[in-house]
């Protein structure tokens, strides 16, 4: 009985966490070497500078209004 209750509570906690998750935002980066631009959800490394963001889409066109 206790094992079932613990399992149920664990599953409920996991489901609650996933239902409130949102997608990661996108940021526009520019290369320090040749000025190329790239849109990414994660930092691209030391050779890149974050220029703008956050954006809602992978093309870095729809700017997020409220964080």
C-alpha cells in the first residue's frame, strides 16, 4: 500500500512539472571572426557574442515582449 502511494505521488509530481514547462527562448548571436549571425537556444561558444533576444521562434523574428 505504501509503495503504491509513493509511486503515485512520484508520478503526480513528475506530471505536474512537465505540464508547466515552456520551450526555451532563442537568441541571436554574431561571430567575432567574420560577422555571421546565427539563432540558437544555447550559447555557441567564445567566438560568438549575443546580440538580441529572447525570441519565440528559430528564425529570431518574433521578439518576446514580456519575460
